[in-house]
């Protein structure tokens, strides 16, 4: 095969998230090795959503906005998983 | 094969082999697809994962496998460093993986004909292999023209 560029593989990702998700399960193993370890931070301990609160008072629009924003920040920082974010968000919106 | 300027669907695969060397036996069937222009190779990269799980990225020409050197195709370096690291993360230790990107030229020519006839692609998927066998067994093989 001919090398057409020779500039290295520093361009943007061609595959996106598929590079990880497309690897067929049977060939996958427990993550080991330096590269994998560097790429995958250890999973955060699963935070259990708190037990449902009894009938909370209705929430004002400003409060709602502030709390949704806070939730978004918590997810961004990795303190909440997407699933937990959805749980809390749904709970906020149904109050 | 009909010449066409449309770019056909581009696919990629990661082919993982045991051991630390690429096997030249995969080249002849690949050549049979490349030489008549059925597919066009756009990129190739090699990933080694040693017994300790340490990944090393390599390029085909560094593998010293003559059959690949003579294979028609381009290494356009479309796969990024990040792509290769992400693929390697899930591979088993003690393996060598060939990552290939190719364009389905046959589909480009076909797509051109469809477009000229006013057609568009409305759906596209690959049938899971485990569904194909049973489906073919159910199909009547009468040999009658459709």
C-alpha cells in the first residue's frame, strides 16, 4: 500500500465513539495495560439516588432553573452519571 | 467496472489475530476485491497488544510483510491516534490487529444509477449473521423466475 500523507495520525477522529463501541464483545477483555488505564478513569462508585421524599412543596420557576443548572454542572463534572441526572431531573420536573 | 465520481460507503474493520505478527494469508482474498475495483483501500494501521496488555501502534510497512507492501491501496492516515487507542482498549492481550478502512466502490456505481433513476436511499442496515442462516433455510428454493 502507498503512504499518501506521512504526516502522522494527528487529524480529527474518523470513527468517533464507534471506535470504542464497535469492538465486538467476544474479543474484549478486562481492561489492562498502560494505554487502556490512561484512557479509562476508574469508574466512580455508584451513587444511590436518595429515597423518594414525601410530597415536596411545588417548586418556583427560578428555583427549578437553578436546580436544573446545578444538576447539569454535577453531570458535567462527573459527579452524577447520565442515569442519575435523568432520575433527579425527572423528579424535579414532576414536583 | 463503470467509472463513477461519487464516493461509495466507507467501512472499517478491526481484524484481530493471535500472536505478534500479521499473517500474510489474508492478503490474496483482499487483493481479489481491490484489483477489480470492487473496494478501494483508504487506510490501514496495525495494533500490537503484548502479553501484559501494553499497546503499540504500528504501520503496515513496519511489519515487514511483503504481501501487504504489494497490495494496491492508500494509507491516507484517516484513522486518528485517538481512534486507534480507543479500538485497542478492548482488544485481548497477546494479539495483533489490522485496522482497515475501505470504500465500497461497487456501491458508488450502483448509487449513481439509482440516483439517475430518481431513487434515494431510504434505509440501510446489515442483517445480523445469526438471522441469515435460519431465514435462508425457510426460503423456498424453487428456482422459478421472480
